[in-house]
C-alpha cells in the first residue's frame, strides 16, 4: 500500500541546488558565488539571527590583501579620496611579500598550492566583494602611525571591512537577500546524506529540536573549526586548552569537521595548533558582541609583559604584532596561572590601541612603579620591580624609536631580549593590563583541492562536497599573518561556491 503523499511545496522547500552550512564570511561568499552560477541556494545557520555569522561577526574586519599602491586599494575602497591617495603612505604589499610572510610565519609548512591561491586571488576577491555591496575602508586606527607628520601604514595591512566584523556580516547578508538566498537560522547541520556511491546528496538538520532532511546537488561546509568545543580543544590542542577563553561564537563546535570526516574526508593541517591571543583576564567564556574584539590587548610591543613570577617571558618586539599576536596567547596560557600583565609608561600610553580604553578591562594604574607592582594581582611584586629595573638598564636608548618599522631598538644582555621598540618603563603614571589566552580559531581542517572540493583519505574528491573558511586545513601552522583568516574565507568561499554551483548545474543536466 503506498504511503502518504508529500505536498509538492514541501518537497520544493527542502530541495536545493546548493546547501551552504554556515552563515559567516566564507559561507556567504560561497552562497553568493553559487548563486552567480544560477543555483538555488540555502544557508544553514546554527545560531539565532542576532548571533549569526560565526566568528566573522566577532572580528575587527581587517583583511590581508595584495596591493601595489593606493590605486589598487581604491578598487576595493571606492571612497578613498584623492587627498588620501596623495598624502597617506599606504606603501604596498606584493604577492611575493604575502607568500614570504605565509612561509615564514608558518615555518614553511603551509600548503604551497593553497597558499598561492590565497595570495593570488586575494585582490580580485575583495574587489568582487566590494561590487557585491561589502564596504571597505582604510584601517587607520589599527594599522598606521604618524611618523614625521605623515600617516604611514605598517605590517602589510591597510584594508578593513566597514563596521568591523558586524558590518562585514551585515553587508554580506544584505547581498544574500538581494540575490534571493535564504538563511535558515537556528538550523544546525547534523550529518551529510550520501548515496550508495558516496555522492553527497544533502544534509540532516535539527531546527529547535525537530529533525529533518534537506536535499541538494552539492553541499559547501563553511561552519568553522572546533574552537568552541572544550572537549575537542583538550583532545587536539592539549592540556589546559579546555580552560582557555573563546574569543568568538559559541557555535563553532567542530561538527562540520566531524561530518566531513564521517563522509571520508582527509584530516589536514595543524590539528594541534590554533590562533590564540592575549585576551582580557576577566572576559566572559565566549565572545560578547557588545564588546566585540575589544577584549584583545595587542599593544604589547610598546611595553613589557610579566608573569606571576614577575618575570618577562617573551620577546614583545620580535616582529610586528600582526605576526606575533596569534601565537602569544598560547605563550600566556603556558605561564603560571595562565595569565600575564602588560606594563606601560607614559611614553607608550598615548599610543595604545582603542581596546585599552573600554570599560570592561582588568587594569591597574599607579604614579610609581613601587605602587604599581603591588596592584598586579597574582604577581610577585619584589621580583617584578627587579625585572623592570633590569629591563630599563638593558634598553638601547641610543637607537631611535620608530613604531612604523622594525626599528632595531632592542635590549642588551637580558635572558629574554626585546628586539624592537624597547623603551624604558620610567615615566609615570604607569598602567598595566591583565590578560589570559583567547582562542580565535583552530588550524586543523580537511584537505581541499584547487576547486575547494573536499578530498578523501585516498586523495580523491568526494562528489558533491566542498569546504571553505576555517574548515580548510593546510594554510596555517603554529602562527598566522594577521588578517589572512578572513581573506582565506572569502577566497575559498568564492571558489567553493563557484565549484558547487557548476557541479549542481552539471548534475541537473545529467553530467
């Protein structure tokens, strides 16, 4: 006896050309690119609407991109004025520099093919995003200093999304709405649907407790890493990582990675590595959208950091903070008590980033160093005062200070050197800020090819399955060049969406 008939509209509602799992930067770029191929697209977002967009919503919005001068930036930032082009020293950031930074920062472990794709497609991808309605502006507040009366950019970063992460997500979602792309909120993907031949045919989902199936000709997984999953952090990153703060969304629990590997995907990249920064010691366990990324404390190259023993433990001036901040969170986590204090004097306080001036900050202030060290909770005050004195004596004061370049103003004879931007801590009032470790995203992912197709353990593409964003393994190891995560998400999101849309069209025509 035949079963009950299913209404045609219900079948159509749950059948698509392309399903994109996720709703952040990478996912929305994938959805927009698939739509360009004529595909009917739906995005699945585990979070409610107000917290949607994954980690992208919690970022500052800075994006690393190749540019050879102001005119290249103007293709991404149409609002860049002629005065800015003439008067601001944006410098340049070439493909060779980007490739060199990726190699150097990852200890030359980054996948050469994927890295080249990231670098060479960075500029055209951001131009494409701008034409889709994503607004960008020059990153003056975070990436420039005034040197000899002229604004000068440093560290290879000059471009950020208008409105930071929230603005990026807002404009991407507006673009998706204009293109007729549906976003289903509070709809968490649970597993992939595969036929007997291993072809991915859709996704099993859960919406407010109710389970159902959505069918499609292609699926793009762009739903983040496992940084929000304490059990997976402890398993893959190691002891104490379950105690770290999470900078962003609580919804990146690694389910997309598990789904892919259950379907036969090859784990790839640095599964015991992650992006982790200095984060306010008393920040909440997960990101707070009202504060955004302002719990971070990234002006440490202008001062010193001490641990509970009152000792410096890392070279604060080893490189531009763009190339060290993503690994120093792990260094802080390894300290006694998993915290540190950043100490500054009046020569540096005026140059501290805006995140140091928020209301929700763990701070000490004093007119003298003797008074300050007594206010640093958990720190040995006697040893700390001695450490500051030893540091002050070691500073090469004869070398000019210049925060816009690696100025070589270092220290002599210290157990832990400071290589650049060393200034004495001797002009009060003094300020100090307590930090712990904040995890941004995990580096382990799945293997994809140049078309963002997910590969199985035998190196063969899994039919109908694509990935982008944090799920792509092989790009970042040990560390990460600031701003390259969002760029990677956009680049591989666009590639994955284009490939998924093309694949869906081929299946529809019987190819």
